[in-house]
C-alpha cells in the first residue's frame, strides 16, 4: 500500500493514537478543543487511552474534562462504569458535571448507573440533572425517587423532567407538589399541570391553578396566569379577570395576566380586558395594546373601538408618548379603512413619534386593503 493510500485510510498515519490523546493535556483551551475533534476521529483506537486519562487523578483537570467529553461518544459498559466511578469519587464539582454531561450524551444505556448515584445525597443534584436531560421513560422511577430529596432545586429539576412526559399517572405527584414549601417546586408543578392539559378536564385544571394566582411568591402566580392563558375557555378567563379587578394586584402580575387573556383570544377575555383598562398600570396597558392586534376577526370591531377610545382619552404628554404610539400602531393593524381619517389627523400630532407611527399605520392599513 502506498503512503497516499495509507493516508486515505487513517487521518493520523504518522501518529499513534496515544500521542494524539496525550495532546489533550497540552496547549490552551482552544488548542485542546481542536485536538478533541481529532481524537473523536480515532474512534475505538483512542478508547483505552481516554479511559486512562479520565481515571488518572494526577492528570491535568482540563485533559480529564476533554476525555470525558470524548467518552460520551461511547455507549460501552466499561465507559459508563469509568464515568460513574469518576462522577462518584471526584471532589471537583465542575469535573463531576462533565461526567454527568458525558453520561447524558450516552443516554439510555447510562440511566441505571446514574440512578444508582441517587443513593448518595452529595451526588444526587448532579445525577438528577443528568437524568433530567435523558428524555426516556426509564428515568421516571429514578426521578420519582428524587422527589423525596430535602433540597428544593433537586425536587424542582426532577418534577420538570417528569412533567415533560405528560403522563396522567403522574398527576397525584404534580398535585401534591402544588403545595410544596418551595416556590420553585410549586412553579414546576404548575408547568406540570399545563403539560397535562390534553389529558385532564379543563375545569379540573382551572380549579387547581386558580388558588395559585394569589401565591405568596409572585413567580408562582405568574406561572399560574401563564398556564390559565393556555386554556381558551370562559372558565379559565374568569379567575384572570377577577385578578385584574382586585385592588393591589402587583404590576408585573398584571402584565402576565393581560398577556394570558390576550392569548386566549376569546370574546369573554376581550370584554374583560376592555373593562379592566382603568385599573391597569402603565406596563399592563402597554401589554394589552401590543397583544390586542392579534385579536380574531370576529372581535376586531370591538377591539378597534376600544383602541380608538383609549387613544382619544390620552392627552399628548411625555409620559403617555410610548402608549399613544403603540395605540396608533395597533389601529393600523386592525385593517379598518374607516380609521384612515383618524390616523391622518395624527400626522399633525404634537408628538413627533406619534406622527411617525401614524405614517407607518397608514402604510400598513393601505397595504392590507390591496
């Protein structure tokens, strides 16, 4: 075989695999990253040396990190065993995360080995994170076990991973987690309920989510509003509208609630939003105007009247400028040629920004009429 033929067979005709792998231990991060690509091309020829590098506690940290990354390509019992052993024995959390990532890359073959690490509390957070990234039904029993952990991040990670399966048999666990002492877990439970929306009656979901609109943690309340917004029914709109009518509802939660009702895109939601205008803080009003442009054609006339009325009631001022501009743009998106005189009158508005938005709205209105 000629030298040229040998080069065609192997990308490393003059370098032994051990030499190529050893180069992972030299140079800066960029050099090692490039070298890791060449190691990947070696395949099985590099396996023994990669395993040796991974398990050598005296070896350079970055070299072991790159070895772990390369070993994620091998779904082999000996590789899984080495990764799990290093995962369990290293005291370096970054290196442990590298082992977890490699085991995740291997996938289903590593599930049992990762699951067994849950027995050790110190390893459980990283093991759960790795299991959560392997979307396979075999992870479900292990993730359920992790729900008993005393640390809320572990429970929240496990519950989010379980919820991704949209399995109705997980409903009792999700419902129980709605009352968890940790806000992160309650928020994950809300997301879990939303994932089950095609498996459960809408009324059951509404009944479970409504109390969380007043959760002590505003992030949980926002998640509940988001989830209700994905249920396009009058029953789901009712608690959201009631929240907007409740004095003292925080501004950010108002914004989430308005967005949720806009997503529903129903006559009930639109009517309620129009009635709530006077109670809304400025950011929530902006969210309402920006979202109302997507209203269905059946409700467009009502939306147009509301937009025109709000614009008329807002006097030109610096504090009203952004909202007035958004109202003008929204009117242009309504597709109602009867609005042309109103928009043309705004070409002489005291606010130059409103003038520019009126020009844009007129162009959009004319384009829609063609």
